[in-house]
C-alpha cells in the first residue's frame, strides 16, 4: 500500500519541485504553496458531487456525444472551474502575487494537489501499471492545465487593459485542453487515439514555452529589457 501511495504521489512532487525551481528570481513562500496544493486536494470532494450532477444531466447521450459530454462538461468543466475558483480566491489580492510567473506557480500547485488525490484513487483501484502510465500522462497533463491557467491569470493581473480577455482565456484554454485530452481517451476510437501522443507532446511543448516566456520576463530578472520583452509577453497568444 505504501509503495502504491509513493507511486501515485512521486510524479506530483517531482513536477511541483520542478515548477518551484523554475521560479528562479523570486521564490514563493512554502506556506502558501502548500496551502494551494492542499486546496487542490480539498476541491476533489465538491468536484465529485458536481461531476455526478453533470453526468446525470448527460445520461441520455450515447456514443461520441456521451464521450464529449463526459470529457468536456463532466470532467474538464467541473475540475477546471473549481481550480480556477480556488486560484482566484487564494492569490488574486494576495501580496505574494507580485509578478506574472506567480500565476503559473500557484495554478500548477493547485492542479497538482488535485492530480495527487485523483492519482491515489486510480492507483489504489487499478494498480502499479496504471500508476506508471499516469505518471507520464495524466499527472503532467494536470500540471500543463495549471500552467495554461496560470499563464493567462498572471497576464490578467498585470495587464488591466486586457484583464477580461486574459481571465477568459485563463479558464478557456485549460478547459479545452483538458476536455480534448479526456475525449481522446473516452471516445474509444482508434483514429482519435492516434492523436494522443502528438497531443501530449503539443501540450508539453507549449507548456514549457509558457514557463520560459514568463520566467524570462520576471520583473526580478536583472537582465530584463522591459521595453522589448514585456511587449512580447503582452502579444503572446498561444
């Protein structure tokens, strides 16, 4: 049992430490990071209830319609909506949210907290093989959903002229990525499953790009060319 628990949580903490150390210029307090991760765990309970309600609403759907409803509305919408709510309540007015990269850090830790409790439940029921697969797919995917949410959340905080647009994308992008990820798996269609690995690679590539972009443009980066780099971040759309 302890071995399965370690297997379930190892990728969560590995990715969490990676995100933490990518925040090179001004570290976030561990007390707030652990609170973010704990809240990610805590939302699993209302998420389960919300998913049951949404699943009942779509119970009459069949085939790909059912897969689409379960992927986008049951899983992606419920999970990302609660993550987004926690992120907003936790840091939007917090003094520690003092640069754009912080949005990525806190959103990722919330997502990883949720991924951790979800992974424990899956590994407990399905065993080691499922844990190994999810270590390289589902857990990193949740982290990327968090990176995508936090990227635009950070821009929304510090670019008030486009705040509504960035807040909108802060939820929309992880919702779409999450929904498409689950839809590929839930569809059971071989022609869609072919897209799974390329889609994972795409998410990883764009996720690392977002990390690099905001980290490079940290206000605490002494090498920052404000006149150029901030403009690039403001124009970033992917």
